[in-house]
C-alpha cells in the first residue's frame, strides 16, 4: 500500500525510487553490525536456535541471503542515480549462503547446534515454548519457519535479476559470503554476549 501511494504521487519533476532491501547484515570489512541488533529478525532466528539447542536437518540446506550493509548502502546510492523511468529495485545479494555455513561459523565461536529429524525438533521446540524464560526468545522462528511437522514449506521465491543487471552496468557487484566474513560476524556478536540467554 505504501509503495502504491508513492507511485501514485509521482508527478513531473518528482523522481521516485522504491528500494526493497534484503537481509541487512554486518559490514564486510570488520563484522560490525547495526546498533539495534537486538531487533534484527534473522539474528533472532539464530538466537532461537541457540536457545532450543538444535535445528531440523531441513534448515541446513536453506539458502540465506546476506547483504553486507556497506555494499547495500553503495547499491542504494548508485540505484538512486538511475533515470526517472527506473523506479523499483531489489538491492540484495544474489549470491546466497546456506544455513549449514552459518551453523559452521557458530560452531567456530563455540556455539554448537545439533541437527535433528523434524519430529525431534518439534518436540524440543515445544519444550522450549513451554518454558517462559525461553519462549520469549523464540518469536523469530515463526517468521522464518520453512517446515511444519516434518513437511517442507516452500519459501516465497524472489529474484532480483533486473536490479543485478543495473548494478552490473554501474560497476557494482555483491561479494561472495565467505567463511572469513561469517567468522568475523559471529565473533562480533558473541563478543557482545548476544547468544547468551536462558538456555
């Protein structure tokens, strides 16, 4: 509705851009993250898995998009300079990482998550939900859940080929999410005590 209102407000001389940003994550250069990291949904998901202590096998193969905030900023600023008839963009990293890579980075900072069958996961998750000290940390699982009682639920497919083509023409490309980046990011979050909580 907000995008529709913006598009309807376009008049000659008023240049409008709509940017559908992706999963903003830590800066690529040092792993530094946003000041309000406690409200980040994806980090909330990682913390929820930490609280439960496990995740379903199905989650390991889930593709995750990481848009390092410094690259996202460059992309938004570059796309803002495009011609007026170029309006809607999806500036997010088209080079995905898989959840198993993130689990590996967590393990390297001392946070081991056990992968288990979906039925065992449902049991562990249910137990955590019944613990009031743990339940408050589990809200992000609702937003990111891609399975239900062992049945895989297909996430909504997205694509940003048009935006990537425009960024290519502007000389900008997204970096590959490397183990070094993930290590830096998870080390930074662990040093802040983010993953601590009622376990």
